[in-house]
């Protein structure tokens, strides 16, 4: 999730700095953010769905139960990349990066405090949930503060649809027994991933060529 987010921001940030006052760019921005949200949601879903199989291949049996932590952490990084990072570009464009200290610092302190209170009793699960809560706070702060400078036109209803589709696919994937043959389990989940991605793309009407156009315009 972070890798794809960083790749997007490498193209998006320079383009935003250059075009934040361009009416044509601002009209296209909701679709750009919608396409980005689609990709990030699909990647997070892929990690969550395939985590059991990945750990079956790569980890010792004693570590395979760690797949239950992946959705919490993936959701946290989805918040960070899909919401926080575009807002950070606004702060950078407006020369208000001092706010980033509060936006990232306060959630870090909250995360440490929550871990201190909960990890001794609830272990790794608490750490994973605390990660999500900290990223949620960070995204909320970024959205609130950046909106005072430029309210980004996030397509909230479309993002909610992506999340609903991903959650449904994740629930269906969870019905696959952990003891199922590895190749069969992977095949079923790949079908679910493909179906979820196609449904997200259909509902959004987004064309991935638009992301490639974003990259070309950033390089221009």
C-alpha cells in the first residue's frame, strides 16, 4: 500500500504544485483522487485476502496466525496514503509544513500511549489496532487543517463504495478454510480480487489511462 502510494505521490505532488490554480486540473482532481483511491483500496484488499497464503509459504507455522493483524495495518496505511498524503501536498504547496509536526507528532504520541496501555494485556492485536487508530487521527487532522487552505474534492461516496466492495470480498475470502489446498485457496481469492476490482472500476467509470496521463503531465 505504501509503495503504490509513494509512487502516486511522486507524480501527483509536482503536478499539484504546478496546477493547483489551474481550473482544468481542479475539474479533473476528483477523478484523479477517485482512481487513486480505487488502486489503493484494491491493493489493500489484495494484502488482506492473500495474507494467509503468503504466510503459509513464507513463515514458520508459529507465525501464520499473524494474518489476522494484516487488515488493521493495511487499513491504517490506506488512510495514510489515500487521505493524509494528498493533504500533505496542500500544506507543502501553501508553505504551511509546520502543521505537519502536529499532524504526525500527535498521532505518534497517541500510538505510544495506547501501546503502553494495551499491548501488555492484548499483545500484537492491540498494537495493530492502535496503528489503525493513530493513522485515523493523522488523516482526520490532515483533512481538517488542509481544508482551511484548499479543501480537496475527495469523492467520499465513491470511496465508501470501494470500501464496501472490499469488505464484502474480504468477508467472502474469509470463508475459505485455512486448511484448504494452497493453490485452490489462491485461485479463489484471485477470482474475488478480480471481481472486486472490476466492480470498483465499473462503478467509478475511471480509466487507468488517466493515471498514466497524470504521470506524463507531472514530467512535462
